[in-house]
């Protein structure tokens, strides 16, 4: 996990990948979030979010059998481990 000025984010990410690409798998949560939302479409996600806005954790980690953001992240961590890399 890195801490950096927001306007330099891409520079830090690129350098980290350059330095650690053989040892670490970089998991971009923002890309997973977009993939998660695109899975059902923005309109469906928006309605779902409005329904659960008082319990937002349910949106991203639910008991429903369909993939949620939490499971997508866990899947990426498992893949990193299978490839003998540290999830980052």
C-alpha cells in the first residue's frame, strides 16, 4: 500500500510495477469496481445502490450467489498466490 500525492498516482504505480512486477501482482480495486458495475449495468447498479444506501457494505459483499466486489478482490488475491506473487 502506498501513500502519494493524488496528482502523482500514475507515476507511483508505474514505478512500483517496474520495481516489483516479478514479485507482486498489482490489484487495481478501481478497475474491479468498474468491472463489477458494468456486469449489471449502471442503471441496475444505481437502483441497487439506492435500495441499500443505508447498508452500503451489502452492495459490495452480499450473501447472494452472484459475484460481488469482495469476491472479485478475493479471486485476484488467490490468482496472485497461485502465481507465487504477493498481492499488492
